[in-house]
C-alpha cells in the first residue's frame, strides 16, 4: 500500500514513486521514513518489506480472499466492485514467510525496501470465478460501483528479492486457495 495509486506499473522498489493519499498508505510511508532516520541518527538496523496481498488460513476476514471464500462457502452473493477488471497479485502466506526469513538472514547492510509478493496478476472477476469453482458454490456475482480510491492494478516487481534473497514465490493462486478453503470450511 505504500505505493498508493501507482503511476508506474508494475510497482518497483526504486522507480515507482510513493503516491499515497490514503491514511493507511501514508502511515506506511512515515514508518519507512522513521526507520531510515533512526538508522542515520542512531545506526539502528532495520528491514523494510513491502507486501502484496498476502493470503492464507487464519487471515483477517477484512480482506478480499476471505470475503469471497466466506460468501462462496455460504452460497451468498460475491460483491465485485466496478466491472471486476482491476487486478491484484496474491502471495500465499508460506511464500511470504519464506521471503521474510530470507530477508532477515540476508547480507549485512541490505535493508530493503524489498517487494515480497507474487507477480502473477488476476482480475477480481477471475478471482471470484476461481473461488466459486473451487468451492463448488452457487454464489452469484453482484456488481457495485468502484470506489474512487481503489487502485486499478497491484503487481510487484520482485527482481530485487530474486537477486538479493534468492527468493520468489512457489505456490500458485489455485493451490494456495485450496489450502485456504480448507481452513475456512473448518470455521464456517
């Protein structure tokens, strides 16, 4: 979210301007600035991760995948904002943890920021239809107006993670969704 509404796509740590207008994103930018400042002043080491739509079991139900899964498992309507063409990249939690582990154990002096995400890109419509398919749901799609602050695309460039950490995600969306569905089936 630190990138705000991106003006450069896909999002790269060094070339994508931080274009935050929402408080959530502004606070993330502020946190990064504090880390750099404390390092300059006190030599306090830091590490900056920039996550892209992490999902998996036990995830807060405020995010898109848990919302879609809960609705599908209950055969309730799934809400799509706009025409569903906006895209996101989803990173399964196990891949995310491996990326964090590698960054925390990387060479001295490498602090990031580093994008941790899966560059595979899916429209919201594709995600909803995949969730319906994997849950054998009878859910219907309901379209609502697209919020003005909803970015049209989120896709990380992970070249730095590959180069510095030897990391890239290994769990495709379909496989991660199956694991996540198992969890949500157990709590619904």
